[in-house]
C-alpha cells in the first residue's frame, strides 16, 4: 500500500462519522469505502442514514450522489458473492459484521486493484506497480550473464576441466580481488564476467599449461554463486520513496516495483537513472507497455539513484476506445501517438472528428480536430479528448416478424418488396394468417406509421406488391395469435380431472383417456356436458347435454355424433349404487377388537359389539366411551388416499425388497415410481405456495381464530361421547344405542380402581377407589382445597366421558357421586381486579349523589 494511501487513510479515518462534509469520493479507494461502511455499521447506521447524516453536515449533493453510487456498487459486488446479500440494516448487525468481513475479503482477493482510487485506476501505467498478482522480483535462477559487472561480495565458482580438473570457490574482496591458491590475488572487481574469465585464464595458465596455446586440452568456466546486494536510492514522485537493498541482478523496473511505482503526480515517461552523478538512461514505461521495448531497463549498480520527476503533461481520453483514462504525453507527441496507448478505437467510435476541451487564458474552449489533422495536433496538459459514437441507426435494414420460417433482419437491396422479403425468410409458416398483415414504416421525422396489407392478394398476384423502405417492419400474425386459447375441462370420477387442450373432433372418450380413465365409482350411463351458450339474449346460461359411453371406452355412435366444442365442461357422475367401505374401530375389552366395516346404514353399537364377540370378563362397561369425528375432521382427500394406495402397491413390488421379480411387476413398479414422483413434485409446489401465503393469511385472520387455545377447543377434530354401555346391551336398539358413523372408535376399558384429583388441590394425585366415599374425602387425600379453589364449581368427569357438577341449595353443597375411573376437577377462582383510589372515590361520589337525591325526594 502506498505512502499516499496510508497518509490519507490515517487522516480520514482517525476522525469519526461526525466529519463527512469535506469528503472527496473520487479520492477514496474501494478499501476506504469498505472501512466507511463498516464504521457506519458499527454505529448502527444504514447506508441511506449515513448519506443523510453527511448531507446534514454540509456534504455537497454531487459528492453525496457519488458516495451513494460507490456504496451501491460495492454492495452489489458483495451481494453477488452471497445468497443473503451484503450491507444491511440494523436487524442482523452482529452476525452480518462477521459475514461482511469475509465477503469484503473475498472481493479484496479477487480484485488486484482493490486499494486504488478511481482516479488512480484511470492513470495509464499506474496499475502496473499495484497489481498484487504481478511480481517484479528479479530471478536469481539464471545462467551467468557474460556482461555482469563483478563487485565486492560476489561469489565466483571457477571450474577447470579437461586434461586437468580443479574447482575454486572464491569471494571477491571489497578491494575487488580474489585469492586463488598457488596463484595469488587477481583483480576482477569492476570487470565483466567475460573480462574476468580472460584474466583468470591468463593467470591460471601458469599452472595449467593446457589452457593456453592454439590447441588447448584444458578449459575454464566462471560462474556466479551467491550474488551481492546493492543499495539503490528511489526519490521523487514515488509511492514509497527511500533507499532499497536489492539483488545485484535488479533492473530499473525491479526498483520501481519495490518503491510502489510513480504516484499520482509522478511521471511514467521520464524516469531518470543516475550513476556516479551522471545520467545513464531515461526510462519510458509507455514504450514497455505499448511496444514491449525494454532497452532502457538496465541493470542497476550499487549507489544508483532513480528519480521520478513530476508529470509535465497529462490528458484524459473519454469515449469508445479500448483503454480510457489519463495519459502522459511528451511535447512532440500527437493524437496519432495517443492512439497507440489507448489500444485503438472501438468499432462504435466516430473517428472522423474528435472534440478537445482545453483551458486557455483562464477560460475553457472547445477545439474540433478532423481525422486528417490527427498526426499534426499536439495535445496539451489538462486536455480532455472526447470521442463520439456512431449513430445508433441502420441505413439498409428491413425486418420481418411473426409466422415466417426465419424472422429477423435483412439487408435492404434495390427493389426488395414484401413478397421478396417473405421469400428471403423462406416462406410462411403453415399457421400464418394471410388475410391481413401490417407494415410498420418509419417516417422521415422518425414517427411510426402502420400500413395494412392484403397479404393473400400480394402472394397470389391479385394485389400490387409493396416496395420496402429503410427500417420497415413486416408483421405477419399467426392464427393462434389472434384467437383465444381453446380448452376443455373434465371433473368428477376420473383419475386426473382438470383442463386439457382442445382438439378438433375430440369426443368425451378421448377426453376421458387424457384424464387417465374412469374410476371404479364412475357412472358411464350418465355423463353431462356443460356447453357455453353463444346467444346470451335467450337468458340461458349453459346448454346441458347428457350421453352415455361404452364402459370399455369403445367408440359408440352416440359418442361419435356428439363431439366436444371448445370450452365444454364434462362431468362424470358417481354411480348411484357405489359405496366404499366405512370402518369403525373397537378398542379394549372385547373378544375380537379391531376394525369393522359398517354393514348397513342403521348399524348400532350393540350390533358391532355382538360382531366383536361381546365383552370379555375384564370389561368395565360403565367406563365405555365413543370417540366420534366432528364437522372439523379433516378427512383424507382423494389425492391422499390415491397416494397412499400407490405407495402401498409400490412397497409390495419394490425390486430392492424382493429376491425375485418378473418383468410385468418391474414395469408396474416403474410406472408407480413415476406417478409418486409427480405427486411429490406437486406437493412441493403447493407447500411453497402455502409458505408464501402464510403471512398474508395470518394478517387477515380474525383475533378469535388466532387464539390457539380457543381454536384447539372449537376446531378439534374428535369428541368423546359418554355412553351407558350397560343399558345399551340390556336394551339393544334403544335411544342409548347410537347409530355408528364412519371413523367411530368404541373404547371399552378394563375395570378401573382409581380416582384422580386435578386442579386447585394442594396435591394433585391419583388414589384408589373407595366405595361410597364422598368427594370431600378424596379432596382430603389430595391435601384439601387451595385458597384459589372455587369449591362450588367442582365437577366430576366419569370414565365414559360424562360430567356432573356440584349443586348448592341454601348453605349446603351436594357433590356428585363417584365411580371407578372418575376424575375430580376443582377450577380456579376468576381473577378480580382490585379497585384503586380513583375507583373508590368514584363509588363514594356516586353514593353521595344518591343520598342527596333520596333526601330531596323525602323532603318533597
């Protein structure tokens, strides 16, 4: 991160959100915007609240709009990386602060220029030294360059091979010498590798004579081992100026990268390298970026100085070029030179003329530059070069849409007409409506006009063809586009009732086949068709037609003579004699408990107990009860019954649960699997719809239905009915002997021997039954009544579901008698609101007024 960024960051964020009036959004990087968002989040502010606060502090509307745009852009980027979105309000503050750190970090990793401001990103060449994905560290794994200048600290590896073999590992002294055994010191400092090799060959030739002569048999190689480090001073308009320690292989670009490159005010085209107080080269980074020229990128020496002077002339290019932004220009460069740095014009650019905005003599002026003057026009510092765009319109286009084989755009050629355009589009589709077409024509003033055409006449030559003009649009409708979608419906006793697409000559049998066939309960002899009435003046709402079809769905003459029409609704009625089995359940002490089918409409409790083998010796008839469904009972829908049946059948033919299965069973299993999967998909869709409508349903429901306790009591699906089974068995068919309904559950318990006490007693408990014991005695066994007990309202619930309450006469209470299995319930006194001082004062005032009134009446 650059020094400029650090200084600006520290000065800005050392302050709190109470100082936003001097904010310059263009000078903020994405990283700084991120910190601003996090600071607002930690203060409990949303982005809109932070913007409003900035406006109140005096931030200009322009800067506030820029701030909003930058924050929204960053939020969209964060949101695209998370399903839950990015910067949010106060509701999920602590969790989102942690999540946003991870999200912002992911953006930071994906954007190598995250720490740059928008202005810095637009400076051509600036990104080169701030891309975290680039590394300008010099490679040390290179062959030893022959031009390398040897200096103090370098390690030289000297290999002698051939007729004689020897290796020397020597280090260059600060004086530039190396010490070779049996040879002595040799001066190599300041020489290149090539020159040092020649000196060593001459010195070692005194020991190895094979090195010398015209036909040597011994050879010498000099390599670099560990290279030395050099110090380079980086000064001027750099992001991080200072003195840097670099490898001796380092080039100018390596030094610039270490120093963060030129800053916003630094020159990219006049970087100077001084050695021993002399200018040795000038580096132009633009040549490297645009042409790949790197001759000036020399290897640095110890104590070199790199100076980056301020930029002298910078212009901005705006418009459709490959690379927009700010470009540094040299005095002799023209607009044609800038063309190279921008990467060239885009295809939509208007290149015949450029517009220059220039500041001269403290005034702004506009300069038009024609294309012929690009090579001679010299831009000046501060120029804004505006490149226009080509006109967004066509000069030779006609279009055809609708019922043609290949709709789209076509070139306007000489004499092209409606007929020839249709031929270019490879003709009409079979469903094309040829009685009429519309030609939409653009007038000279760009207004739209519609011209109706007799397309059939044009195609058969009876009507004159129409010559097309530029931007004409020919629309040929389809027959399906100009008529209502036709359908037929079927309801009742079919497998898949619903709406189906109408087809010509379709009959009732065809529709039944599409609906999955008739159910077993269907009546084929009474089928009703409801048909729309075309003449509403008769007052008739629908025409009703009845017919019968073959039970095997073979086509009959009656069915053939009564084809369906669009929008017919077919009703398949249930057969009058069809009834599915109705089941009741007997639980408890009978000889054959379980489910029983109701045999007749007037079957009673005594009848089914007789079918169950009667009561056994353990039965307690007084405790028998009947559980019956209420009107709120949710009976399984036909779809649920069908799904359960399909699942049961599939379970029986599942090949994974059976060792052997034939081909027919496998086909059945696959069909069942497809049907069940389709049902699951439909259920998933319906569940999603219920979730979406849940809140809406809750808002419109009344307060009574939202009371869970009330709803549980009011809308419960089953009730317990107290019965006197002893009387029923003594007098079958009497009023006590109830007629059974589907789903009834008859419960006959074993003999009960306990009494239970609940409610406002000190110790709610269950105790053994004592014959002829009173209710007060049982209450005593539970510790007695609590202070909140409402004794006069105590009641008993018997084992069969009946209940009796306590009766009071004068000062006496008559408690109900008890039987085995009964439950004593003592309710709580209702809470009474205590009267406050104001209430008592009101009562006193009322009494005083009443007394005065009575006194007045007496006096009168």
